[in-house]
C-alpha cells in the first residue's frame, strides 16, 4: 500500500479554494501512484472555525466539499477531516470527524474523541465526543483513524481525559494508524509531537501516519511537520515545516523502518519562519498586499522591516524615517542604510516642527514643570499619527514595531 500525506495551507471558510487544493493534491497523489491520500483535521473548512460552526450553511458547505471528492475516490481512497451533523439527538449538534472515502462512497466516519478546551482550543463548545471506535478495512489492512488530540492520551495517562481511543480499537488488531491533526506551532512542540508518537508506537506496535495542517489563521500558526513513524519508534520521515507538501510512502518500507529523515529544530530559525509565515498569510488571506512601518535605526523596527520584506517582498514594504530632536545622527543613517540594503521605499519626515507645535499648545497645561518622559512620548504619538495617515491614504497595513516589554506596559 502506498500512502500519500498532504499537508495543505487552507483558509477558514474558503470552501472553493480549499476544495481546489484538496482535489489538486488528490490528482498529484494519483500521479505518484498512491493508493490512499490523507489530509489534516477539518481541512474542508479550515481550523479553527470557532463560531462559524454555529451556522448551518457553514457545516453544509463543508459537507459539499466532501461530496465533491466522492467521484475521485474511485481512483484513490481519501481520508479527509470535516465537521458533520451529529446523527444522535442527544449531545452537541456536531462531530469533528475523519471521513474515509472509497469507491464513490463514504466508507467510514470516525468522530474525534478527545476534545481539548485549553490554550487556543474550545472544541467541546461545538462538538460531541465519539462513543464508538472501529477500524476500517482497506487493501487487506486494518486502519485505525484518529483525530489530533486522540493520540495525546496514551494509556489514559493524560488527566484531562477518561478514555484512550486507540485502547478501544486494539482488540480489532489494527495494522496502522492514520492521525489527522491541526496542531499549532510552538518552538518546543515539534519535538513533543515526536515524543507522543513514539509513546503511541511503543504501546501499540503499529506504524503511524500523522498529517498536520500548515499555515496561519490570523494569530494562530500551524507548522506542518507531518510525521511518518515506523513500528520500532524511529521517525521514518518528518515533512517540512511552514510549507505545503505532498509525499508518498510505501507502507512496507515504513514498517521495515530503514530510512530516518528528521527536520532540524533550531529554536530561532523556527520562530523566524513562523513569524514570516504569519505575516505572509495574514496579508494573503485577508486580501492585503502592502505594509508600512516606522524605521528608527533601532533593533525592534529593523527586525520588523526585515521580516516584512521576507514575507511580502521589498516592493510591498514602505517605511517612514521620522527623526526628532531626540534622534541621533547615526540612528537616521542606520535606518537609511537598512532601507537601501533591503531595497524598500523610505521617506524622511522630520517631526521637530510638529513637536514644537504640540509643545507650544501644551505649554500652558504643563505648569512650567521640567521636561521628562512626557516629551519623548509625544514624539512616539506623532509618529503613530503620521504612519496611520499614510496607511489610511494608501491602503498600506501598519506593522507594529513595539517590543514585548513595551507591549506589556
């Protein structure tokens, strides 16, 4: 059996766009002679859909995407994540499902069991957990289907949950597990996923194909890094981070575990790539193109400018240099040098005249008190006003150069 893993960058609510990506990935998998192609959690609608799930049309359009894949399932089996209406009157209205399509039919549907309600997750708000677990037969193999969190309670060791889905299926003797996930980025999380998969392999002695989402959904970033793990606990392959990818694996070769290909996990590189993807997808998925920011010559604005150029391209980034009486000569020179090195448009807008007008207007209200941080804060607010004015006039999106300490204050 040849299994294709398709980690895609889908867009919440863009059903036509998501469908086109899924169908294109199916055709690529067919061209690579795969027997089965696996996609990520809720790939039809995008993750996390949150309160969009309250709208019946949203769920119905997700179902329409699944239906559009039925014809293709005559050529290749398709494992896809999608919300469906709970057929039982009791409980929540929806199920978070992995659906197995084959021969033009929905051969099997398995609901997610473990519904996280921590960090960014609030799944129990919308979904009813599974109460039945069965393997699906395909090409002489028994496949256990799980969804994301379902593999994070190995042997009921996680105190958040009272049940372990794989334990419930082991008496059916599965030959392999497919896990569809939407696991968000954290610079330690990639290694944690590998450790969790190894715990599963040690307990169940079957190969695992773990397909994760990639892409940014506003403030949440998914890093991909889908994993194929052999029964001996060796990572057969870890797919790339922060990019779409489709690869095909021979099940027998995975079982034999003769290859090991793991991605490098450098903390700073991972954070850099996550931020670049976050900026890029925020602009692309909202139909935005150009950015503007204030470039001061300091490290915070310099870093923001470089990240913006790497995400959007130099032609789409503009900066304002706004020196005041508090600016040193070398800070302006440094900002100019960086802008020229990056090949971005820059405009120098001295703010001393504007500051003098503020000072004259506020003078009677300051009661002859000596200058302090107040005056420095005025210059920051002047700069913010100028940046927002250019942003509003030209449609550039303003990127904040505030560091985390300033943001906390």
